[in-house]
C-alpha cells in the first residue's frame, strides 16, 4: 500500500513538473521572449569603442533611457577589438541579460555568439551597424545611411557649383576630388558610399570631377575602424603622389573623425592659407570637434544624426519585444544581412554647415557655450 501511494505521489509530481515545463516553453514560444517579461531586468548594451564621442553618447543615452523605462543596464565598450566584444556579449548571455543591443565592431563576426543568444531566448537589436550572416537579429535601428551619403555628395556638387552634369561644363572647368570610405567591416560603409556615388558618379563620368589618384572603387578608399590617423596617412600619400602644384578641390569623407585626419594632412601640405584655401571636406556625426572646425572655417560640412532619437528608438523596440508587442518599423525591404531581411526603423539625417550650426543648439544637442 505504501508502495502504491508512493508511486501515485511520484506520478503526480512528475505531471506537475511536466505541466510547469510546458508553461515555461509556452511563455517562450510564439513570442519566444515572453518568459522574462516585466520591468527590472538587465539589458546588455555592446558598443564598439570609446574612441569616438558619438559611441560614448549612444551608450549613455540608451542606458539612461532604458533605466527610465524601468530596466537596469550593462554597458560595455569593445575598444574596437572584435574578440573583446564577443567576450563581452558571451558574458552578457551567461548573466541572463533580457535583451542585447549591439553596435558591432565587425558585423560578420558575431554568428556563433548570436546562436548562443538565440538558444538562451535572448532577443537582439542591431544598433546603427547591421549585424551580418545570422538569422538571429530581430530588429535594426539606424539612420537612412544611403541618404547620409547622398547629403555628402550633394553638398560637394552644390559647393563647387557644378550645375547639371555635362561634357560641355567639363570642358570649361573640372575639379579635383578624392574619395574616402568607412571601415570595410562595417555594413554601413557601402550604404554611405553608394549614396554619395549615386550623386557624384554622373560628374565623374562627364569629367567635371576628376579623381587624380584613380582610386574610385570602394575597396581602394576604405578606412579600417574609421580611424583618423589611417585617413591622414592615406591623404598624405594621395597629395604627395598625385597633386604637386595641382589643387585638391574636394574630399568626400564619410565621418568626422576621418575628416579631422584628412584636414591635418591637407594643412601639412600647405592648405588652409589665403593663397591655398582648404578644399570642401564633408563628414558625418556632428561631433563637437568637427562642428567647431566648421565654425572655424576648416571642415566644410557634416551630417547630423541625433543619437538621442536613435537611442530612444532602440529602447522603444526593446521594450516592445520584451512585453509581447510588435515594434514600430518603417523599412522591411532594404536591410538584407545575408540570412534574412531585418525589419528596420530608419531616422532622417540632416546636413550641417556653417550656415545652420545653430540648429544643434536649438535641438539641445550642444550648448552655445560648447560651440564657442
């Protein structure tokens, strides 16, 4: 009798265990992230580097906004070392973070670690840089990156007063230009490049713009890790080998840190005087040093991407995912990471030059005191 009762008790316990397990699976299934919903959990924020002020701002903005929404945050910077970022993400998975928001150092290097995140039921938002080669990216928050390139290209065309592309205009006057691209391991690089070249290519074809170095392909123009020192060395080389007494009229630069390096090389070559003014130099991110450079008459233009708004979008996406809601997206066709088209929300960038730097103060991005 005791044996039968014992067996019955064991069977009931087993049924209860199966029932509880099934409930847990159901919570993670369908919307497979529901098991750990509710405020108070910790969000993992994996940012690429502290070498750029924009990434410091991105990380801090997201941390503040997630915390305001009721979460804790684990903010890590990878120091532009892929192995560091992978180790940081692995640690976040081990510690049971509810959500990962990742701005990848190398977009193609996270396949294995994101498989682990998927197996642990942790959703992933790709932040500003699209993560490649894995189906385990749930959403992407960024700016319209092709539009960034278009704004840079259009600014060069307008500043050089090129008008409409025509061979006749090229016979009257041509302008020298050199082209820089972002890091080859950042998926955004091709979008910036394609956007800019969509604008500039007709003028290169007519000869109104001439790349005297002949380096017109993206793989010839990339700048590993978006590094200003690398850009400075390349610009030094381009000037010494291709220009001599000839003048550089414009430089397509995709990012402010690269722009600062380019300008340093140009000044070393004698540009920046009355007789030899600096060329048109574009940029991106409206970093403080570059905005002050624009006000001071050195860098010519940058593209403002309000990272506070991007952070807010990532937070809204993450909060929706964790609470069983569908995040807002506005692009479901263009961002193919090689394994899936990642549902995306893209914000609009704004061109900034000396004429409208006040916009950055009006928007509260900088204070008037900071821009003095």
